[in-house]
C-alpha cells in the first residue's frame, strides 16, 4: 500500500473513454498525433476516488441530532429519543421518488466536486418493501442521469421498523425484500448493521446467508459501537468487506486476514461523533490487509462527501502514510466493489476516470485539510466538473 507508481511529467492517451497509453508526456505526445491535448500544467493527476461506503439516498437532515451531540448526548441516547436512523427513515418515507432523486443528484455532484467518480451507496432509510425498492430505484435512475457511477447495496437490515419485532422483520427481508431485489437486479451487495440493539451475529448471519443464495455479494457494518464479533462473522461468510471496525481486536483482524476480507475504515464518522476511538489501521496494514478508506456519507454520523478530508483524518488520526491513504481510497476501494479491473488506477484498458488537483505533490491533499484543491474531474475521458 505504501508504493505509488508516480510518473513525473506523465501523460495519458485516452480513446473512446478508456486509457490507451500511460507514460512520459513527451513519449505520449509522439504517439498521439492529431489528438486533443489537455495540459495539466504541473498539477497532480490521480485516479478518481472510489468511495466504498455511503448512504446517498435520504430526505432531510439531522441538524437536531448534531446540536444534541454538541451538547454531550451520545449516539445511543439520541437514537432512544427518536433521533438517529429513525428520524431519517420518517423523512425519507414521506418524500416522493422524484424528490429523493433531485436531492441525490445534488449530492452526487458534491462527490464529483471532491474528486470521487465511483461510490457504493446503501439503502436502509425505508425499512418497508416499497420504500426500500424506491431508494434502490432512485439509485438506478441516478446512474443514468449522473456522471458518478453508483454501486447499489441493499441495507434493509439497518434498523428494525417500529411496530415489528426483529424476527418478523427478518422474515420480511428474506421472504419478500431480497427475492424482489434480486429479480429486479437492484443491488450488487447486501449489508447488515451487526450491532447490539440492531441485529446480532446470528440474525446477521441469517440475513446475509439468504442474500448470498440469491447471488448478492456481502458487506457488514461490523464492530462499530461494540466488539460484537462482526469482523469474525465477515470472515466466516467470506464477505467482501467489514466496515467501521472501531472496536475490532487482534482476533478480528486475524480472522479478516485469513478469509481475505477487506476492512473499510470510516474515520469521518468517528470524527463527526466526537469520538477518539479510531480503527486500528496500522495493525491491519501490518497484518497485510488491503485496507479501504471511505466517507460513510450520511446525514447523522458523517455528513461529508470529501475524500480529501478522509485522507487527512487517516494520516493524522490513524497514522496511515499519504501513499497508503491514496491506495486505500482508489485501487483497494475499487477491488472491494469488484471494480478493480475498470477503475481505481490509471492503467491502459481502464476507464479514463481521473481528477486533476491544484497542487504539485499529492501529499498536499491530506496536508491542506478543509481547503478545496480540485481543478477538474474527468469521467470516461470527458470533463464533468471544474475549470
């Protein structure tokens, strides 16, 4: 993770939306007579960021939660007082599909303006068959209307709806939601919030096993608030990723390593919740895990679409090196979404998804935090935002 293949004074030849050649600028220019030349003028060119954990589609905000947290209330206290996930569920259910699409489209532009060209996006703010389907259909529509590529994940197991017991809701997900989603091909992955007060290990195993039988790949919200064993469950089920991992210990790290599970670390949520309990990134990297960084963009615990801010948190709070952070936000993240052969690095044959930053050294992205350094963003070789 610590070795970036940097080409100084480099260039690319792009044809039909894909990268055809990569090398020194002078060499590329000789092989591309008649091509349009875009001079980056000494700026940094990076693969478009791949954000492998977001909650893109929802209505409203959680400003009240934000203020209560600033006054000292915990995530659990706010949730019990009708805040948290449930408050967003109510607002999302009340919104029309059109309104959800308009809001999601605006947020997709936020990601693009931060240099992100691919995201994973989860449902989970509907918690009924129709509302979850609506959220996933919004993602499908947005994929056709935005330059941002969206990889959809079904997260019906985000919380238990009011008026239902957990087993009843699990039955609804397994008997109705998952088969319908699989038939319509609305999601590539299934995720579960494996946590006390939400879905325990056995319940999570039941949901994820049913999803896998229907052809969905697996992701798990694991060990965020307590070391419940989510990382070990991810290893047992050979999930693609285990996400959060703030409370994961050395046994969970070893289990993920043995099963090839990628840890997705979300320092933005630790920061936004006012915590200091960041995941053990250094131990994971030293164990040989292909660590991923993501924003966890959501209205409650990580309201940011800025991957440069996440790079800064990774370097300052989790002691990841700048090259490790860039690797975790590009090629490692792409592989976690089964997109490593298409995006995540600037190589011949891959999509020409890249960002140009107003700096001379890529380390400046994490160093100058909170300052916009974006110059322009390209998707499939076409400029979609910037100068």
